[in-house]
C-alpha cells in the first residue's frame, strides 16, 4: 500500500468561485478534509467551501489551543502551538499511512503567511505534500477597491499589523504601494503609523474581501471601530502609467 | 440595447488549471477574447488558454508597438504606448457599444503590475468593467521553490528589476522576504545588488513557474545566462515559527 498525499489547498480570498480549477477539483474528489479553526467556531476556511465537500467525506477540524489569549512573546504561546501542530501531523499521518489522501483547506495562498506552513515543515521528508497556490487575500482586497495596486516600477511592501508602530511608520513612508495584514485589534496603531508616514489619506480598509459582506472604504471614512482580523489595509502605488 | 462589459480576467501564473473557477467559466462562455502580445509572437496570455477559447469566438490580439526597443525614459516610449492603449480602447468599445461582452486575458492578477490596468483606467466611467483577480506569478514562483515565502511578522518587499542597483540593494537589505520581478536583461544588476545586500546565497531563480518548463534553482546554481523576462527571484523570509 502506498502512502497517501497531503494537499495544501489554497482556497483564495473567500469567494468559492475564486478557487482555482485544480483546488475545486481536488476538493470535490476529497475523502478527508482537514482545516484549522478557533475553538468553538465553525472556521473561516471551512466556511468558504460550504456545500462543496463531497457527501461521505470525513472532516478533521484542527482547533487552535490559543489564538490571542496569550501574547506572541510568551514562551507558552510557542510551546502550545508547537504541541498543537505536532498533534495535527499525527492525525494527518495516521491517514496517509493508511494510504489515504488528505486535503488541508488554506485561506488565500498556503505559502503566504498561512498556518499550513507549520504542517508542511513537519510533514516534508516524511509524507508526500502537494501545495496548490491560491489567490491571496490581498489580491481580493485591492480588487475590491476598484484600483490597481502597483504600476510600472512601484515598490510594494507587505506589513503585518503586529509589528511595532515605529517600524510600521518607517516602512510605510519608504514604499510606493502598501498592504497591511493582521489588522484586528492593531487598527489604532496602524492608523497612527499611517498618519506619521503621511499615507493615511490614501489608505483603504477592506473587510471580508470577495465575500458577501465585502466592504472597501477609504480608511478616513471607515470609523475607528475594531475591524475583523482578516481585514486588510491597502495604499495604492502611483507609478508610471502611459 | 445595453452596453457590453469588459472582463479583465486574471489567468494566474501559467498553468491553466490554476485559473479561478470564475475565470475558467467566463472564458469558456466568451464570444470575444482580447489579449496583449509582442508583435510577431503568439502571446504569453494567449498561450495559457490554448484549447480553452470556444469555437467561433473572435480573437483580438493587441500588439505592443514597442517593448524594449526604446528605453522607458524616452518620451517616445510613453507617447507610443499611450496611443496604443487608446487604440485598444477604441477596438474594445466598438464591441461593447454593440452590446457585446469582451474578455481581456491577463497573466497573473490584473491589478498587480499588469498591462490591463492601462485599459481599465481608460474604460472606467465609460464602459462596465469587471476585474477577476488571479493567482500572481510570484505565488506560482514561491510555490515552485517548495518553501513558504513569509512566516509570522516577516516583511515582504516586491521589487522590479528595472530599479537602479543601489535602490535594489538598499531595499533587499531592509526586508525579510523578497520578490524581484521583471528580471530578463536585468539579471546581472540584480545579482550584484543581492551580493551587496548579502542576500545572494539565499536567493532562488524561478523560470516559467507552474508551466511545463518550470525551473526553480538557487541563484548561485543557476548560471549567469539571460533569463526570461517573466522569471522571478525569491528570497524566503525566516520569521517566527512555532
């Protein structure tokens, strides 16, 4: 009996119609479908494929032991996550050892700031792993603004909202186009950094890109409420255009 | 009679299986398919969809009047391109005025360094335009390396190989993860900049990502020959990983 394969399936930004033809086909043929979710939630990735998982397929929810309850800097955070990923790998390899393929659902693109990477690094060399790239959340976000994000020789910088404020501000001032991800409770810090960098007036906030609840608004009109973790800030480049 | 719509269709990095379900469907239903190409060539975007254009659909090749024959800095370059895009718009609106929808093929993602943006800016406000995001060429490229490009709080910088060497080097040294596009005849300059920034040993060169001819090699093993214009250099981030 041959070993099964783990497929890291990029689902794209949220609209199931934006999954790749290959991801769509692999999902519709899947017998085992695994996905991350926060404990007690149905799961963002699982939500994208609602109605697409074949009848009879088994589902393997992988529930994060912590998300934002412990600060990233706490050694307990790394320890808890590390044990969690090891446990996920045990569950996946139990299936692949039995010759079964498993599809792991990944929001956006699996190799771009995704949790799947932590499985990939632990599976590689042991189990065949195939990664299917996806449309990134940021592509969904800038498309939602109705404006191109980069022109000509524009430099694009992708920043996590979890970075320190002064580093955010420095990099925001030193790039043509900007994408800021992991917004959520960092929105006030990000807003201050955009002001320092004199980019605030050109920033857009995109929530739920490509999904039914999609909302793309210039940041100055968006208000100061807490935004979803998966919202994205975009500042468009203004480079060369004939 | 209502006005037709122009669809900017992100085709993804090259493998037609990586088109989105929506792009695939729109293409298979298309009656008019437009695409850019270099004069005398069959066209990169057109190549991706070979065999997918419905029988009886009309094709509208849009041939660049110049590509690399005139330097970008020459005012003649902008003038020639500007007249060209205006002419493309005339051809597209002749169809939409007659109530016909037109699909414009776009490699990668239409709003990410794409030629379609120059049509989009000229059509918006006049003709309904719908943009379908795609998997970027850079996603195809880092997937081809078999390694995630960004972890944790990594900063990703996307640079065009057309930038000056000192600016390339400065930004290469100041980012965790790197993507360099528009390589082609800039490969020697890019290589020198990677050396200055002490990133050369970690750089990968990816040619023809996701296509049959795909080749992903550490740059130091890749040799110094001229690479295709659409090749991509990737330096992976090494950020936080539990």
